[in-house]
C-alpha cells in the first residue's frame, strides 16, 4: 500500500491486528506493504504516545490523575484494612473475655 492509499479504516484495522498480539510491526509492514516504522507510529498514536519523549509526558500526566482501576484498587485496599482491623478487634475481645491467648507467638519453638 502506498501512503496515500491507506485509509483511516485500514489504519485502524492494522493497529487492531497488532494489538491482538499475534503479529509484529515488521510482519504487518510486509503484509500490507507499509514501512514497519509507520505501523509503529500508528500504534503509538492510537495508544496516546508518539515517542519516548512524549511518553514521559503521558506517564507524568497519568501519575497525577489516577485511573479508574487504581481508584478501584485503592477502595479494595481500604476495605481490606477495615476488615483486618475488625478481625484484630474480635481477637482482642475474645482474648479478654476468655482469658486465653489466641495469637501465635512467633519465634518460639513448639
């Protein structure tokens, strides 16, 4: 394919084929008669990065603004910390009421 004959739809199809993970830039370049570097630039543009320099800027921006996945993980961590605190409190109350030690003593030989 010539640079002028590649439509936007064809570019998207080539990028999608690469993102499926079964083919390399070079293989796509040979298959569609396009320079593999051009295929690489299409994929980078689709992913929101254009070069190593601009990828640093994207990383900085993403570091400032947490993604939905990060927020979900933070919420999950918060809930697990609350659960841990609840279980620790339950053990403390049980030890006080039953007058026995329920926690394992680390470092002692049994």
